[in-house]
């Protein structure tokens, strides 16, 4: 019961903390007369990934690399299979491939770079710094491109569109600061509760910490993206849902794992090296194939994604090692049964 309460309390603090953090930061930025475009590309983008960042950082400092890495890799998998699956079942996703090409390419590139660096067995400080630098360069490039696009269109219309989510009147500066500080405190406390509960759950269930990180923690910290994508689907803004997931995938790998590794080198658990990294690459490539070649996700594809997520989660709790060992055993038997020349 205590562990369940810690899980629930941790999730609530993470979600509401991230919400207060984003809202307070946006209100403060508006008071300082920062443009809505910059707000959307910086404060909101980083704010919605705050739960993943704090959980992964706390787990790495506590010596729990399975939760730290599993949270990020599992979040990317959950974002694609679960969140976009739900979104496309609610309302089929239709996109223009040309508008997604930049972010889709970067999302796949981030997954490939992270996998290549992780194969050494540990994400070192210099590798984390490299990922953060690559993200910074991409952010500057994307900002310059979006600013040019804004000039080509009507800036007033762009500002109005970006500001739609923040229609409440500007808050006083002191209230905005209080919201930001309170949000940070809530996110940090929520992460601590969540990690303690995750470790206790892993011990009770007899599974590795990486399994908890890849499933329960990953889904929990992806709730802001789930909420955003669901609302976008209900409003029939499929480009918002897809853009949110592609952006989250890039930030999760480069910003979160990059910053965590800079603070504390992160060992990559064997199961994630052997299976989960490659599964993440596969579902990322599958998503981009549908978006760029099929121009979206239909309801049947969304149901396929959801079924894939259920199967992936079931496999984690059954035991990836069991399946891999059984497969190696079958191959060994087949080799022995093969006629010798």
C-alpha cells in the first residue's frame, strides 16, 4: 500500500509540477515580452520533458542506471506505440511529409547516434556533452528556419496561433516565479517518490530495475505528452500530436541523457543494449515510414501500434532474457541436427 501511494503521489507531483513549471515560465516570458514562437520552441518543449529529466538524473545519481536509461528509451517507445496509437485511434493522423522532414530526420538521427554511443556500455561525460551540443546546434537551426517561415507568413497569425494555448491573462511576476519554483520542487519530489516506489516494485515482482524503468516509469513520465497528444487528436490537430512526439524523442535522447551523462556517467544495462535499443530504432523507423511514405497513421495502424505496445510490455514482464535464451537454444539444437558434410 505504501509503495502504491508513493507511485501515485510521485506521478501526481510530476504531472502537476511540470504543468505549474510550464505555465509559470510562459507567463513570465510573456511579462518579459518574449515572442510566443520562442516560448513554444524552448520553455514548453523543455518543460514537458522535465519529468523524464529529473527522474533519469535522480536515478543516475542514486546508482540506478536501469531506471535512468530505461526511462528515456521506454518513453520514446511509449510515445510512438502508446501515445500516437491512442491519438490515431481517436482521430486518424494526416500530415504533410515536407513539413515533418526536418524533425523526422533529426529524430531518427538522434536514435542512431544514441545507440552508437551506448554500444560502448557506458554513456561518458564527453558523449553527453556531444549530444547536448548537437541538440543546441539543431535548436538554433530550427529556430532560424522557423523565424524565416514566420516572415514568409503573416507574423500576426503565427503569434495568435502559438498563443492559443495560453489565453489566460498575464500573471504578476511574483506569482509566475512562485509557480516556476513550486513546479520545480514538485517535480523533484515526485521523481524521488517514483524512484523509491519503482525500486520496491522491482524487488517485489522479481524483475530488473530496467524493466520498471522501461514500462511503469516511462509511461508515467510520458503522461504530459499523452495529455497533449490526446487533446490535439480530439481537436483534430494531428500535426501538433506528431510534432510533440518527434520533439520529445529528440529531447529525451539528446537533452535528458546528454545532461544526465554530463553530471554522472551512465552504464547501459545489458538487456537494453541487446534488445530495447534496437526495438526503439525499429519503431522509430516504422513511424517515420508511415508519416513520410503513407502521409499519416490510420485507425488500423493506431490499433497495430497499441497491440505492439501491449506485446512489448508483456514481453518485459515475461522476461526478454528468457525469450532470447530460448531462441539461442533452438538455434543450437538446429545446428546440431543439421547433417554434417
